[in-house]
C-alpha cells in the first residue's frame, strides 16, 4: 500500500475540485481525505495500491474542467493521518484547514 499527501496548486478553489477528488478516489477504491487550504491550495491524502495511487495523481493533474492545475507536490505520508477521515468513511471531504 502507498500513502501520499498531495498539495495541488493553481485555480483549484470554487471549481468542484474536492468533489472531483472524492469521486475519482472512490471510483478506484482508494482511501483518504481531501480539503481546501486557506492558502488557496487543495490538500489530499490518498492511500491504496501503488498503481491506483499513481492513476489518482494523474487524474488530479487534469482536475475538473474549470480547474487549472499548475503543480502538485507529492510527499509520502504516515498511516495515522488517515484518522482525519469522518468515522465510517473510506474517503472524506474535510473542512478547510
């Protein structure tokens, strides 16, 4: 299993990016969470099979139609960060952090 934190830069607020990430992750059976950040980025924690995580990163590079992704920072994450999810959910949309 691979666990990564993505920080997505560009025009990613107000364009349905969090819902897009949630849909893409759920369709791949991935776990994690996504949230807007006050600095204008979107942060996502993605966990699952390495091949599926790679596909998810590529999906985030495309983003929803109204988004413009300039850059994605990818870093390895720790399993305890999954605890931010809402209880009982595989993938959560969190409040702005």
